[in-house]
C-alpha cells in the first residue's frame, strides 16, 4: 500500500492506493498554506494517521509515500526548485518529509503524476511513449519516454503551457507573452468569453454575464454547443492553438498517444473534434488516418494513481 | 572495431571506427542510387572489403555494422519506413544487409546518428539529455533522453525541420506550408538571398548573383558579416524562427544542451548570437544566464562516430 498526497494550492488530495492502482480511501482536504512548509508537513502527518486509522490498514502495510507538487521538481534529489502557488523554493522536500512521516518518499510534479496515472490505468495504458496534458485554469503536461517520466533539466520538461503561440498575445503569469496557456486554457476561454459579452459580440454570453456576474469557460462551451457564433469562434481559436502546438510537439517526440485531461477536457467531442481538425492540418499527411489524441480517463484521480505508480517503480529500483 | 556506413542520396561516408570512437579509416564514395537497393547493398559489401584490406585489419576484429539512412527508421526492427531521397520504403534493411555483409547490423536515421556522435565525443559529451540539430539544405534533429536516442512512433521523433513556424510560409517538400525548414535552412537563406538580389534590396547580393549566377546561403552569411542590411535581416529572420522554436522545444523536453551542427552552423558567432538572442526572448527568465546552445564539434564525422556508438551500445544490450 502507498500513501499518496496530491498537493495543490487550495486542496490536498490524499489517499491510500495499492500496488495495482486501486484506491482504498481518498480524501480532499483544504491546504493550510498559511502554515507554510512546516504546517503542510504537519498536515501530511495528521492526514496519514487519519487515513490509516479509517481504513484499518496496518501501518506496516504502507511501504512508501508519493507526493505530487504544483511546481518544478528535481525527482532524483526529492527537491522542489520552485512551487509558485505555495510560495516555496529550493525545498529539500524528501528530507523534510522524513521528519514527519517515516516512509521512503518519492516526489514529482503534479502534471507528471497525472501522466503516470493515465499511462498505468487510464487512456495511455500499454503505451510507453506518451504526452499527457491537463487543460485547466492553466495548461500542464507530462512527457513519458520509454515508460518513465522525462523530467528534463531542472524539472522543466513538459511545460507545454508556456510554449509561445501568439505574437501579440496576453501577458502570462510566467512573465512571457502569448503562451499556449494564455490562449487555450479554461482561463483563456473565460477571458475571451467575458470579452465577447462586453463587446456585444454574443447576446447569449452577455445575458449569462448579467445573470451570474461573470462568464466561465463552461459557459463558453455550453454556448458553443447551442450554436452561439462568438463562442464557437472562441473555442475554435483555442483548439487551433492546441492542435497546432500538439502537431509541433509530435514532430519532436512522436508519442504513441496524446492524452488530454483536466476540467476543460470535460467539454468532450465538441472540443476534441476541433483539436483533431487543427492537429491534422499541421501534421504529416500519413498521420491523418491515425487516432492519436485521446481524452483522459481517470479524472481527478489520475494524479493520485500516478503517485502510487511512482512509489511502486521507485521502490523496485531503489 | 565497427564498420560504419553513413548513407546519403549523393555520397556514402564509410569507415572503420573503434570502440572508443577513433576513426581508423574513412572514405567518401558516390552512392549508386541507380542500382537501387540491391546495388547499394552490393556497394556496401565492396566498400567493406576495401576498408578492411586497406587497414590490414583482421576481418574477425569487426564486430558489427552501423548504418545511417536519410529517412524514417524503426530501430528495433532494423526497418526503413521511408527514405524519400533514395526512393525506398518499407525495407527490412537489417535482414537484407545480412545477405551481403555478415556482421550484426544496427540501423538509425542519419540525424540521430550525428546526435549520438555529438553526445559521445562532441559538444554533448557527458550529458544524457540533448537536442542535436543539423542545419543544412534541410533541418534535421535528434532527441537524446537518458543517453539514448528517442526514436518515437514510426521513427518520427526529432523531425524538428517540419515544425510549423509561419502562417503564410513557403511550400515544404513534406507537403506542409511554413515549416522551420522552409524558413531557416541553408536552402531558405539562399532563397531569400536570391529574392533580395532580384528585388533590388541588396546591391551586394545582386552583384554576387551577376558574377556567379546564383546566391548561396554562404553568400548571405558573408554579406551579413560585411554589414549588408538585407542579408542581416534575412539571417536575423532565420535566427528568429530557430531561436523561438528551440525555446518552445525546450519547454517540452528541457535538454541539458542544444547542439547545432550542419553546413549552416559554420556561419559561427554571427548566427549563434542571433539564435541565442531569440532563444532568450522566448524562454523562461531563469534560463537567460545559462549557456544552453552549443555548436557541434565533430563536423562531417559526427554521423560515423555516432554509428560506432550505436553498434557499441547495441552489442552490449543484445
């Protein structure tokens, strides 16, 4: 059994997962960010005790801990270079964690954890070369080569949300302009939806905005489904940036599958059809008949399941 | 000792290389393309006999053959999917080769061979994660992950020349429009140089064209070095597409080094400075102080040396 913590700025997803990927218990607990590092580690300790108690699992059955963090991780050293949302940088997290919870621990970027999960038990099953992307507020990615996460120098591999896609694009949190994330994330859809409502381009979005006070990415997707022209254009533009970027990434790593998850992926066929259209437009001719882009299958559990895989593989090689 | 054949549409570079990468003999021999597959295989046999004879090496000292081909290769199967310039497709090359030369053989794409060479004995020495690109008539690439070539699905990894970079770009041989190769290769420089000469934008290029009948990429680089404004603009535009694309690829695989070789790389600092300028403009802030882009060191021998490494590694694991 493995203890898994998928740490976010808002919530910690915690669970106990076995060596074949079955979740025995899971909890969603608000992150005590104000307590900072020591506070969060203390929280891990308490959650671990709670999970073990509630499942009646013998604590000796727990063989290791998997920790996913929203930031850049040096996996081999168990070191967090930077986790912006948590305000952490240069944290030797494995060493610190050992003071609180006494199991061998393995640390990974959260998008990479989700990628491992999809490879093990989700849409990437039985494939060793994958690109997994998470379309949420931002856009994250995980590159799997030969069955293992390719972490890259300083943990920077898979940062596909910060690929430059638009010359006069929006300012990104990362400091750059016109990143994929500013043009094709849920956040981008909401931004361009708000804009269409304000500019009078979409009466439907304007009425939603009047009722609810804002336009969400889900509003844009729903409006597009109802045939709202401005919303369709917004969705198609996001899909254009995604599809073209995925075609370009394909030229670099030629994964067996590209797996897309995250909140925005819930839009389903209307989004995937558009992404495929643009992916095909910018791909080699011979790829056109092939099915390469797949929706993720594990939803919010992908990260936790991937963490179990990380511990499983880590214990086998250590 | 390893027999290495770096097969091109025009020439075969052939040699005998030892297990530490020293070249004992090398030859450059025109490819008998008109003889097609069987003709080239027969040629390999004759070249092998000639090389062994000329070096007085005992044929039993030869432990294997490395073959680099300009095309898509399924490395594990020793299978060529397609080699456009040779007119070959779906060739079980390792099996065929065994009928002519009786050593275990290993096959690889030529740009990937050069990448292995640079990792082993060149600018990528002591690094396990690399992107190596070849700037020549076209643009090729090799992705090295954890010390091994990442070949990708169908051998399509590292095809960075066909990353889409320009919306209204030129028609590429691959069938797509606005590929990196059509905007930043030696061929692209020559094309835009010819154009500047014809359009009256550069008196210097026009006079070269009058004298020699054409404008080459070397003419454009030389003219840029002399301060010719149009040539500088052409070089800077190519560097913009290269630098931005390399920054984007960095987001995906975060290699330790990016190694650039090929005929156009001989332009040296004037080109590398411009590439670095644009790479930095599209990279994360923290990368700016780092030295990531390096010129290749092995010149035309990179491929052959990489082939020796391929055979060396292949024999060790088989």
